[in-house]
C-alpha cells in the first residue's frame, strides 16, 4: 500500500506490519511557513493512511491464517 504522495510503503510479514519511507527526501524545498505547514500536513495525512492499513493487516493476523498450512501470528515459527 502506498499513500497519496507515494512517499511511504506498508510492509507486512509474520512479525507484523511496518511503514517504510520510499526515499530519503520526504518534502521539497520550503521557503515559507505556509509551505512548511502544507508539506508536513500532507506527510501526516499519508502516515494516517498508512496507520489505517497497518491496523487492517494486524487485525487480519489476529483472526488467524486464511488457509490451512499458512502460518498465523499465533504460530511459534522459531521453534518449528
């Protein structure tokens, strides 16, 4: 999942969900307070969308595996 800005990516695996930045530069150059506020607000909105997606993926993990044989979050994979 990528947000509107395509600055972040939500990863999901057996250990849970995580958000990763797609690049080192998250904003353009800002010269005024308004530009700074707008850029940061856009990033916050994008991170809120990522948080919603992370919560959705973790909720799926809590319900267990969708198919028999697939590991769920409840499985102890290190002692398998």
